[in-house]
C-alpha cells in the first residue's frame, strides 16, 4: 500500500500529508546540498517535479537502471491503480487499525 501511495505522490496526486512530507523534507535537502537557494525554493522545485510528471519519469528511469523490465517499470509508472496492484500483488487480508487518539 505504501508503494502505491508513493507512486501516486510521484504522479502529483496521493495523500496530501505524504506530499507535504516529501516536499518539506526534500526541500530542506535540496537547500542543504546547494541545489536550491533556500528550503522554500527546494520545496517549490519538488512540487513542480511532482506535478509535471518529471519525478515519476525519473523513478521509472531508476527502475530501469536497477534491472526492472521496461514493461514492468512502465506499468508501475503509467498504469492504472488496478494494473499497479496486479504488478505489485495484494495481501489476502487488509485490515485498518485506527489510532485510538491523535498524536
């Protein structure tokens, strides 16, 4: 499930809290390694990469570099949610365990 959420985020969608985490922490990393003038500029750069599809394209290239067959990489990065689930497999049992309180 986490991989599916990560793929959604890389494609500019997904849970808002994950997107916030990715752009906030990634923005700081870009700033700290000199690839952005500040954390906010790094966050904006990452947000653009998520929204314009370049983050997902880079991930697909990374899959290929690690030996993932091109059809599999393409299916994960451009497939429908159902196609992605088929490639990744799915647990026979899925149970939601809500937290008793926030925090």
